[in-house]
């Protein structure tokens, strides 16, 4: 009885997501993040067109708060699969890395390295730091408005 109650409590407060690709040993990364209970997270959930928020999306919502919907829409416009260990080449010779596609121009900052940018939580943390400093201006999908197609009411 106690175990069932504990599992139920964990299920009510956290979401578990398996991150692909599947590793050679058939082990998946287990991500546990608190389920946000805010109105912002509920609206972000509606933007997912019937899909639940993943643990990383929920972690981002916990970080970005009221800006959660826009942040997740920008992430989807830049990285539709929500991959963590991903990078894209840009025409200007720079690269965009990780979950929020952080551009390599930001590697000049102290304490930021490529390995960190391929870790989803560290990438989300750094994306939030950029957002606090400059809003969503560092993301081209925000500047050109292409993120709007990932918002339910836009």
C-alpha cells in the first residue's frame, strides 16, 4: 500500500520520458522533471496538439514561466524533434547546438562549452540565461516569426 501511494505521488508530480536515440545497450536516458501546474504549462500543453509535454519541455516551462509557450514554440521551430545531441550548420559558418539550438557565438562566454550545450538540461539553463539577458532576440525563429506556427492560437 505504501509503495503504491509513493508511486502514485511520484506520477502526479513528475513525468518520465525516454530520450531517443536508443543507446547500443538498449538503455534509455530517464528524465524526471516536476510537472508544472501553472496556467502557462497548461497552455503550452495545448500547443502540443494532443501530445503530453516531455520532461524536458516541462523543465523548460519551469525555467521560462510565463514565456514557456513562446520558448517551446521557438525550440520546435529550430529543433522539431526536441533532440538534445544535435547540431546544425548555418550559412554564416556558425553552428547551432542542442535542445534550444544555441549558436556557437555564445561559446566565447566563460563557463560554456560544446559538451554542455549537448546536455539538454544545461542547454535549457543556458537558453534561459540568454532569454533573461536579451529576450528571444538571439533566436532567428523568433525574429522572423516562424515560431508562431507552433502556437495553437496564432
